[in-house]
């Protein structure tokens, strides 16, 4: 497991240098710059300008599910390994419930806005309006194209999931790994590496979304919603007593500040 120790140590070091505090600024810069690039039509079509790519179809469209699939066992192992009480573990797991509620409310709101602001068109060319269908679901089921104000769900979920992973994996740098049973330690390290590989995929696909898809306001609003959901929880509410609270090491830092 020496190789795994080296990989985890490298990821921890890179995180320290990259400073998770700047990730939200990076995401804002990427969506602004990417939107400008798309409007200027600088880049030619590539593999990633196709919405049917493997990553987009099998990962991005289920981004929240993949995030929870890896982050849930990581939270269980890392927080139970820190010697905390069961109530603390439950409290930390509530952060998953809160994050999922934010994801659901935002994505449902985006769909509602698209539905009430749109019309049913015969084709993507937006020529003739089909007056027969007045709902988005009915229009799409009939094989037509619904066009409304489409806030970018991809920009939202990829930004929010990236920030969520960055926050919840931060305490790994201070976790006493040597005292853990070998199997738990290995599983925790594998989850940590997998989560950061996923984080890289989310940031890359967020960049591709910014460069190739949606109107600028759609992407900026989607990104802003993701950043707002993260900020109101990890920078405001989670600092309060009646909340799921911050991860262990971040809670200590917040108390020191």
C-alpha cells in the first residue's frame, strides 16, 4: 500500500497548494471566460462539444448520484475514524441530506422556469410554434422541441458538487491514518483518490459546458446558484450551533478564527 500512501500524500499536498478557498473563484472565472469564448466562436467543434459523449451521458447527467455514491461511505469512514460520537456522525451525514435538498430544489426550479417561459416548436430551428402542446412534458413526449429560459443545470450541479467534495474531503489531511485498521485505511484512501478524480472530471466538464453549451446568462445563473448553495451552508449556516456543522478540522479552524 506504499504506492497508495504516496498518491494520497500527493493529492493532499496539491490540495494545500491549490487552496480550496479559491475554487469558487476559479469556477466563476471559467464560466465567464468560457461564455465569452463561446460567443466569439473561437474553438472549433471537438469530441467534448457533443452532448452525447460518454462522460456527459453516463456521468454528468447523473452527477449528483455519483457524488453521493462515493462521498457517503467516505463521510461514514472518515468521521467514525476520528473517534467522534454517533450523534456527531449523524450530524455530519445530515450535510448530505441538506445538499441533496438544495440540488432537488434548484433543479426543480430550473425546470419550472423553463416550463413557464417556453413554447412548443416543431423543430430545434424554432420555426413554427405548435399550439397544441402547452406543457414541456407533453411537447417533448410528442417528439417536438420545447424552448424556454433554460438555466444551466450542468453548470449548477458541476459547480456545487465540486465545492461539496472539496469541503467534505478537506479533513483527510489531518486524519491519523496510522491508527486505522489496514482495510479501513485502504478503503478510505481509495475513496479519497476516487473523489478527487471525480472532482477533476466535474471541473473539466464544467469547463466544456462553459465553452460549448448554453447562453451566457443560463450558465452564469446556474453557476451562481451552485456557489450560493455552497456559500449559504459552509460559509454561513454551518458555522451556527443548530446545523449539520463543518467537517471536524474545518470546525476547529472556524473556532480559532
